[in-house]
């Protein structure tokens, strides 16, 4: 089984409120990235 780690950045609202110097990504971009990662991983699974 392959495993991995995906770092999810803070949302713009969190950066404004808590971490003014941190990187951020809008939720829709994060959703698209996670969707792509998951779909590519599913495609790479060899059927038994």
C-alpha cells in the first residue's frame, strides 16, 4: 500500500485573523487539488 502526506495550507480568513505572514490557499483551490490527488491515486491502483 502506498501512503503519503498532503499539507493543506491555511485559508485566507485564517491568515488574516491569526497568521499574517503564512501562506494560504482559497478553499476551492484546495478542494480541486485534493480531488485531483485522490482521483490520480485511485487511477493508479492495480485491480486484483
